[in-house]
C-alpha cells in the first residue's frame, strides 16, 4: 500500500448534509453505496456492477469520496473502496441505513 | 373546503425513491419539510419562513406535493400544507426522520 497515492478524504465533521445528499441523489452513486453495504466488504473499483463507462464511474467514486461517503485506498495497483458507514451514521444518524433499505426495495436504476 | 380546488396527490406506492430524493436534495424544500416537522401542525403557504420569492416557493411546494412529501388543501382562500410523514415512513422507513434530524443539526441554508 502506497500512502503517497492515497487520495485526500474529508473529515465528516466538515461535510454538510447538502453535499452528502447531492452525492447520494444520483442513482449510480447510490448503486455503489448499496453494493458496498450489501457486500459488507471493500470492493475494487473494477468489480462494481455499474451501468456507466469506466471514466464516468471514476467521477462518481470521486464525488462519493469528497462527500465523505467512501474511503479509497490502494492495494497494489487496485483502488479499493470502503463505505464510511460508522462515521456517516455518527454525523447523520440513520440516513445511510434508510437509503440502503429504500434502495433494496426499489426497482433497479439500470 | 373546496374539493374541486384540491390539487392531485400521488399514491406513495407510485413514487420512487429517486423522485423523493430529488425533492429533498433542495435546501429550500428541506426547509419546508423541517418547518412542518418542527411545528407538528399544518402550515399555510404564506406562513413559512423561506428565503425565496412567493412564485419560487409555489414551485417548491408543487415539487414536494408531486413527490408525495406534502399534502396540500384549501381552507377558505388559504392553501395549507401537511407533511405526509406517516405515509413516507411506511414507504421509506427512517428516511424523513434522518433528514429532519440532520437538518436540525445543520447550519442554516438561508
């Protein structure tokens, strides 16, 4: 793991509800979050099931990272994604759980 | 109360998470929802504390109504607004409560 390549991550105390909601209003980004929550494990960027191109997916990962929703780190050449669920639930209690629950019951967005 | 003037309201079973989130991602609309939740009572359109013009506010009320978040009805010449909190919590458990809680702890959006 190369610390020098790890992108910056915000402190969740510095992220507002508005930024988190703008990240989560996008159905592709909610798909990323739901897949992380369902897997209960970190997922490589290339291993998500997403209906967009790789470059578009990279943009979505960046928006989620900058909103404090996911943490990204490298293992070798793989960029991994972790859901910051505990931190998010501390900053916005119940929000992530409500969205994941609603998404699980919603029709597919692809 | 004039039923003929009551605008149409969707069945929440027909409203998707995407439409509800697009309604609630706007800070003015979250302000309307938070004021209704805090008041615990229905509020006249003219009695909200909103940082926008009357015509812009009318648009925001319409978006919330069409997303199933509020119910609008007339009492005399006053258009009243009610939060569909029980129905929303049935369709998207915990979502409204999480947003109202987060909004209460967030800095003012005005």
